[in-house]
């Protein structure tokens, strides 16, 4: 899809792009060289060839940031196949307070699953996100990223080369609703014990952990958040394929990620979540309070 994109040419939007495709200009290579015909207008064609050259150069150099600058944000989903190895899928939970501090953040990338927990290793999150050039979220551009930037500070929090927010991609494809609702529509429903769990439950689980040292509550919260991250890989694959279908483009479809590949890692992460010294102290205090007359 990336090499079939003409919307980085000034004056070319979705309708004109489809018109170019219909008239045989399927890819960048099909666009006529100077003196070999007119695709749009003589003047616009000269500009188009310049923009196409910029796109080719950026793609050859694997310059994702430059490509993202050239192509309208609404079409950034087309970048995905070329850069999926650079992608990180992530989601956050917060404490539910007005300042919205992150409590648990899960990342899924080519190296596997990673969990960052407030009071344990949250300070390592900016570096982990900075290692990936393409971010994939659901509503992350309006919630997750602003919350994290506010928490860590703009000077420390990284900026990706490109960010695909699937909330808006899926809406354009007719898959409206929240993440879990869409998961049901594409056949990626969560296991029974995860169904019905929502963001407010995540706040309650965090409070149970911090107030009582309840590590089981933390494990449940982390499991919930992990699903929010790696399910985005499935949704991204499905969205790209449906986007190509919607445009009726003869391009290879992506194999859709199956979560069975990571469920062992989920179990391992949960089992490794042991109480910290602070958790044990909290638990001892709660036990002492319960013994008071």
C-alpha cells in the first residue's frame, strides 16, 4: 500500500488517488516520467515527481519519520507492513485520580512482552518506548501518550517516528466502538475470566494492591493490561488487511497474529510477580489493623 500511495502529492486526496489507480497509475513506478504523458496536470505532475522521489528516497533509507511527514496521518496505517518489525503495541492503566498517573504499562514488540509497574520499574518505560520507531495504540494519541508525557515530562518522554492510533483507523473501516467490542467483532474475544473487566476495575485492582499489598490483585491487573497490548497486534493486522480490501488493492495481505504465541509469556510474567518488601510491609500493617479490637 505504501508504494501505491499518492496522497503525499499536493492536491491529491482519497478521491483523486482512486482516480489515478483507475487510470492505470497503480504504483509510484507507474507515474509517467517527464515528457511521457500527463497523469494530473502538467504543472502538478512536475510537483508529483518531486514528491514521489522524496518518498522513494525515504523508503530506500528506511526513514520512517520522513515518510510519516510526507503522508497524511490518516493514511499512516499504510506504513505498517514496511515497518512492522519496528512497531511497539502498548496500553496503560492509571490510578483514576485527576492527574492520571500510570500504574501499569504493557508493551509488546518483536522481542516479546514487557511490563512496567509504578513503584517497581516504571522509570525504565521511556527508554523502552524510545527503542521502537512505530507506536501502535488504541486511543493512545488522546489518552495514553498525553498521560505518559505529562507524567515523565516532555523533555524525557520520547516522540515516535510514526504513531498509528487504531481507534481512528477502525472507525474509518466501519468497526466503531471500544477495543473490547471490536475484538469481539473480529473473533479475538478474551478468555471468560477477562470478559467484562474494564478500566474502572483496573483502578480498583490497583487500589487493592497498594492499600493491602494484594499481589493477586496486581497479577490480575497486569494480565488485563497485557491483553490490551498484544491484542493490538491482531487488530493492527486485521485493520491493514481490511483497509486494503476497502480500497480494492491487489497487495499482499498480512498473516493475522494469533495470541497463542504469547500466552506462555503471560503466564511466566504473572508467576514472576512476587511481593516487594514494601508489599510485605503493607500486608503486615493491614493484618495488624484487622487484629485491633
